[in-house]
C-alpha cells in the first residue's frame, strides 16, 4: 500500500524499527532514497490542544525545510499563540 502512495517524506516514531527502510518494499521509495525519513518523538502522539498541534506543525516545517524554519521551542510556540509574556 505504501509503495502505491510513493511518499516523498516519511515521519516515524523514535520507537519504530529503523530497519524497515531496508525492506524491498520501502527501499525503493523516494523518501528513503532521498533520506527524507524523519524520526519524531512522542509529542506527535499527544497532539491534543493548540500547543501540541502547533509544535507538530512547526516540527514538520523544520524537518522538511530546515533552511527556512527553525526547530520548534516552547518560546516559539507561545509566541505564535500570542502567549509570550
């Protein structure tokens, strides 16, 4: 199924087995060939509420375009939500 969607970018949890990229199905995907497989932490699993959702969005932007977007920080999330003091 994943080979039918041909993803350009893949995000996977830190706990996922990194060996999957060596399988016949996965190693021919452009995301794997171009080293665009990113490990993410459990913040992504807890994406409830504005903080977590914005953090995940900022993390996606940073991982896919690091030259344009800085890594998310609590200060940046609060600033974006207009909560910084």
